[in-house]
C-alpha cells in the first residue's frame, strides 16, 4: 500500500477524466454522452477518496463528498434518461444533431 | 514491486482500457457494457484503497442502478446491433489532441507540485459505524443537513422524471403530434 504514492492515483483519475472528455466531444448520441459524463464524475470520486485517505486520514469528509456525488449522479442520470425518452418520442431520434430547433 | 502495487497497476490498466473502449466503441450496447466494466474496476480500486463502504455503494448504485437504467433506455430508443453514425475524422483528431494535451498538462502540474502535506499520524479508518454516526450527527462535523437536502432532491428528481416521461393522457396520434409541437 505505501509503495504507491498519491500522485499515481491522481494520474489514473486525470486520464479517466480526459477519456470522458474525449467521449463528450466525439459522441453525438445523447446516451453515450451521458455515459461519458458518468466516467468524469467517477474520476472526481477517485480523487476525493484518495485525498481523504492519503492527506487527511483522521476525518472522513472526502468519503461524505463521494457519497453525495454518487447520490446526485444517480438523480441526474434518471432525469437525463427521462428527457432522452421524451426527446425520442417527439423526434424519433436521440442524436443531438437532429434536435436543433432551438439552435442560435 | 510487491503484490499490492502490481494489483494497483492491473486495476488501473483495466479501468482505463475499459473506459477508452466505452467512449470509442461503435455499437452503443457494447459501449454500455464497457462502461459497466470500467465502473466495476473503479469499485475494485476502492476496495484496494480499503474504503469498502464506498466500493459497495459504487457497485449497488452505479453497476446495479445507473448502468441498468442506461441499458433499458438503449433498448427503448435504439435498434440493437445497428452501428452509430461515425463522427468526422478531423473532429476525432482534434478531440484526441485536446484530451492528450489536457492529460499532459495536468500530469505536469502533479509531477512538479510537492506541497502534499502527508499526514500519517493515525491510520485511516473508514468503517461503516463511524460513517453512519457522523452522517446523522448534528454536531459541528455532522452531515445531517446535506443528508436531508439530498433526500428532498431525490424525491424531486423522482417526481420530475415521472412528469417528464409521462405520456399525455388519452389523446390520438394527431393530438400527440400537435401537443409535441406546442411543447
């Protein structure tokens, strides 16, 4: 456990965050964009837990932040999927390029 | 290089590989399954960091809840087996360059920052009893107020989802079209 320094965990979460950002830039389908956002939220959670464990082992604030982020991510995913299903019902597609009535 | 660090590198490679496949796979169902593997890998990383409660929550909420929800919505909105529209190549190249630049930038920042004040006075202890007591305590380090606020948020999200996804009651197909255009 002590052989792995904090910086290596931060490298993993950084790489995961930018993988999610790449997906958000390249995907045009709303469900896959939502999946990229989940990856980015998870990389932030790894950071919170790692900082809590390595730098402030005597209190648990990072753990509580992680718990609340997971809760809010669940609510966000549910609302996003309700909106996606509503969009599919009116446009027969969940591609972001097909829903451009309110663009500009 | 002992077993613990080998395990860390294996878990990290698994998370990142599954994450890359989740954002590049051309079939949406496969992307969802790769996302599931990536989230299981993150739960394994939490187990490796000995925060078993967060790992259990990760498996229950993400793997058991969000990924299943995503797979259901894929079944509702996509023709399974069909490949998604591919993005233009120059957009892919510029996105990959932006991601690589961002990774290199943050990597550089982390390598040259040496202000981490390591505080190993007492060992890290995150057992469930301690988390539960602090979560519901009303003293200065208690989290009872965010706990209550987040419960209201979950209720609001649940009602909001039902209202948004509800079909307009008892209308013909033409009426539905008109309603959708009005909305």
